[in-house]
C-alpha cells in the first residue's frame, strides 16, 4: 500500500517537471490570444478549473479547448478503530463544446483504505456529465449541469446502480479580487454493493468564497454538504480550504485540507490533498 502511494508521489513530481517545460512553451504561444472576458482572462484557469473544491466552477471550458485535472487525497477516518484512506488520481477530463456547453468525464478513482488493521481497496464508479453556461450579467454568472453515474466500480467503493445529479451554480464577483459562488442540487445515488446497494436521495448545497490578491494566486474556503449522507443517514456538512497557484496561464497547482463539521459525509474527520490542472 505504501509502495503505491510512493509511486503516485514520484509520478506526480515527474508530471510536474514535464508539465513545467511544456506549459511555458504553450503559454508563450497562446497568451497573446487570451482576452479579459469572464472565464477567459490571463488567470482564467483559476476560474474555469473545478478542483480542488467540491463545488464545480460556474465557468465552462471554452469551445475547442480541453481541461485536465488530477490529484491525491489522504483522509483520517471516523468510527471505531479510526483508520485512513488514500484516494487518487481524482481525474477529470473536460471538453468545450458549441453553444456554451462542456462535456465532462470523471474516470474511476482508486481508494486504499485501512480500518482496524484491515485493508481494503477498489475503484469508484465512472461519471459523465454536461454543463451549460447561462452567461453573465454584470457581476453575476450562472450555469446548470447534469451528472450521470454509471453502475460501475468495485464492490466496496463503486455504485450498485445508476445515479444522477442536477446542479445549478450562481457566482457573484464582489470585487476584482473577491468572489462567492453557491451550488444547489439534488442527487439520487446508490451505495456500493458490499454496503447493500440501497438508493438514497439528497439535496446538495455548497458555498465557496475566493480571494485572489494577485493574478497567479487564489485562496478559497468552502462549506459543502447534503441532507443525507447515505441510506438512513442524516445530513452531513464539511469545510475545506486551501490555495491555488498558476505556474503559467495554462498550468495550475493546488493544496487543500478539510474537516468534518456535522454528520458523516465522506466518513472522515479531516483530510488533506494536492493536485493540478491543465488547460490546452
């Protein structure tokens, strides 16, 4: 298990070095073509990227462009015996489509978990979706999205049946440096088959605040949760926050951490993670 984590970190460092070289070349070739419009300025990757927040960005990927995101998360678990869980690669592939739309593919994540001296591991389900930008008016922007979870993944971490989520996202620019966004939605999902595969419905609510003191640097804080964290379970809410930095206009890196507030959403007491995003 530790070998897998070390290998992931080594791959992450290698990808960072390679991306630095490619990103600088790509930035020099394309920076002149970026405008100051919402979701399209010199630091727009900080607006477009979905990670590391649970909430999705109000921005869609511009038509003909492509965004790749990836990361790693380590969580300390709650419950008898405690435990820990490592999750990666947290990948997302987003493609800009005509009509202010984007297609998103969320590949399966791999989880290594240890609880009370018992190890388990497996894959999460595969999710696909589409987001549509409602455009902007003054400091306001809006978007809607639909996400479809396929019956896939392992017995311990997958989905025993299909799932769906519908979200609306509204963002408001308080100033050039400060912004807030609210995501509201509803989802219907199923537990992994090893947990009984039961279906549950929940209303989702996420609130994010961002502060961008300089063009390449952004801080964020987020409260996220839902009215049910599983079949027969009550509401769960957590908090996370962190920092994002643009190496180039087309390459972002981030660090973040989160804690449980109430309930059992995610099953953790706290977590930390790191990742990166690329715009092509």
